[in-house]
């Protein structure tokens, strides 16, 4: 077991922009793509992902000082520090449940494909940590290894099924056949997002409101351009931080650059993964005629070329800061995880058919609950981070705004602890999941 854990430590030390392209290259060889085409597709995928990481790092370096300045200038006190996802990944791979969970997740996916209970091939092993973390949390609070494994099984099945229901939205909005999105942090919102969109369709007046910058009939207005939104958000952040005019202009242009570069990287990822996924479908169709429609689950960065995705995420960032200031019970100011709102809300945007108005309205309760849950989870995350060897100031509490505030993990954690409210709302959860299934089925019929 120690040897296997050591292997996992080495394996997951690779960056996603190395690991995922390698997996896709192996798949390309298996499905007999031409060597030159396989290498070029994998390289496009790798360069696109690396570009996303570079731009996001620049993004964080730009907005982090601004958000910190806001807390100083406005005299704010938020004792829980949002440090982003890295401590959660450290908790995952240091947990004794990790060595068993990895092969278990792979086995669950294979069984579901074999029994026709899913169409998703979950090859994105980097994002397995989202699932294994669920087991680590349950193991910690219940001290029961079996319950921890059961938690991994439940969230894995849920993740794979919501990825199934995401694929039709990806194909409709992005034109990518045979591709879906992998992380439970993103597709886990599908039942809620579908339910909200269902309700919007039945609200008079609101159901006619639409702002879709990606469908402007060739005429791109100023507010349909992500760079313009980047300038506006940058200026607002600079003003709130008390920056000088010079610094405000710099931040505005920096955010405009981020909004321009991210879609270019997303487009490159799509060009890389498209040929491989199409060849995979051909290969599967030749050998397994009854399994022609399968989806390859990948990171949401493939959606970064969508204007509505970019603008929705950028608008929700200052909204998140405002909500953090006014919502009772919140003790964390979004910082490390704030840029993640772009990817977290990406599938929600697709479900709303690119309507930024609907996506932002749906995102408001999502952001509010992220804050409250991440505050609530701070004690457990701090404790497990310290146990995994991470050091921070004495008495300091840490959390992660989006990943620490993840609704699916928080709900399942309460469910496995026997929380009566969590048990009582099971019919509501199942109802939203059924609505998601019906929506995906209807979208497939429209193709």
C-alpha cells in the first residue's frame, strides 16, 4: 500500500497540462490515429491548457493585491483566509483512503459503461481528487473507513451521471460532439442550474430577457466583447481598492488582456481534443456497435472560448465580493478561489443557452452558499491541512471559496453524518436530478 501511495504521489505531481494530453495521446494511438495527427492534437491540448494556467496565474497576481487592498482600505476583518484548492488536493493525497479510491473510481466508470448506465469516459484523472476528498472528509468526521469508501462511490456515480447530462449542452452551444465536462465542482451544479432555468421559462417578462454576447448576428457591441467587460471590472476593483489613476488603468488593461487570451487558449484546447474524440467515436462504433455515443470528460477550460462563459464569471467576481461584505454569518473574503468562478459557472452558462442574465442570477445564490459553506468548513479544512503537513500561522483558519464551499460534498457530508435535514430533502434532490435527465434527453432529440 505504501508503494502504491508513493506511485500516486509521483503520478499526481504532474501538472494537468502534462497528464491529460499524455492520456489523450495514448488514446489517440489506441484508436489508430495517424502519428503526426495524434502528436499535433495532443500538443495543441497541452499548449492550450498550459496557456490557461499561465493566464490564470497572471489573473490571480493581478486581482489578489486589489482584493487585499480593499480589505485594508475599507477596514474589513475576515478571519478565515481563502487560499484556493491546493490545500484540498494535499488533504486528498495524504488521506489513507486515496490509494483505494483511485482504482475504485476507475472500476466504477468501467462498470457503468459496461452496464450502459453511463456514456461518459472519465479519463481526467487529475480531477479524481474532487471525488477522493469526499471520502477523506467523511473518514475524518465519522472515523469510519467503510463510510468513507461509500461516500467516494456515491459522489463518483453522481459526478459521472451529471457529466452525462452535460454533454448535450456542450454539443449544442459549442458544437463539440462526444465531449463533456469532468469536475464535480462544475457539473455538480447541473441539477440546480437546470431547475433554475426551468423556473425562468415560467416567469413572465423575465423569460424574455436575454443577453448573449456570442450571438450578435455578426455585430459585436461593446458589451458583447469580454475585453470591455474586463476593463470595466478592472476599473471598479481599482476604485474600490483606492488605487491611483495610473494603477486603475494598469489593472483594467491587465484584466482586458486576460479576457482576450483565455478564449484563445480555450479554442486551442477544442482544436486539440476534437479530432481525438471523433476518432474515438469511430473506433468504438466499429468494435461496439451498441456504444456509439460515448463522451470524453475533460476540464472546463475547453469552454473558455465562449464569450458568455467569460463575461458571466467576470461579472460574478465583484458580485461575490459585495455578497461577502453583506451576508450574515460569512467570515471569508473570496481571494484564492475567486477566478474559479469562470470555470465553475461554465456549464451553468451552457444550460442557460449563453444567456448571461440568467447565468448571473443563477450564480448569485451559488456564490452566497459558497461563502457560507466555506466558512462552515474552515475548521475541518484547517485541521486536515495541518495533518497533511501544510503550515500556516498559529490560530489561522483557512478554507477555499469554491472548492471548500462545494455544495455536493457539503450535502453528502451531512447526509453521511445522519443530518435529518439532509435526509429530508432527498426527494427534492432526486426531483432536480430527474429534471436534468429529462432536459438532457430532450436536447439529444433536438440534434
